[in-house]
């Protein structure tokens, strides 16, 4: 459970590829984003951050590697 409703589960505060940070939302294969998570996604992107929805460890790993490479 997050501290503030909607905020990404993980935020990598490293600038890469023109983004200020990488926001990662972890979901199960069938999990849906809440309205507050969708709002956070739009705000994070508008502020110049990359946002990724990860549905498996492989998704998570790929997103981290792609962002940092």
C-alpha cells in the first residue's frame, strides 16, 4: 500500500534519455490502475518523467535496463 493514493510503487530518481525519473507501477496480469493512479501517470508524464506499468518481474527488469542503458 502506497503512502499517497496514486503515486507509483517505485520511482527511480535518475535522469536518463531526456526524462527526469522513471516511475514504475507494479500490477498483476489482470490488475487495473485506480483512477488516482491514472491521474498520477498523466501528471508524471506531463512533468517530464517516464511512466511504465509492469505486470511481471520480466517487465520490471526490461524497463529498468532499457531506461538505464
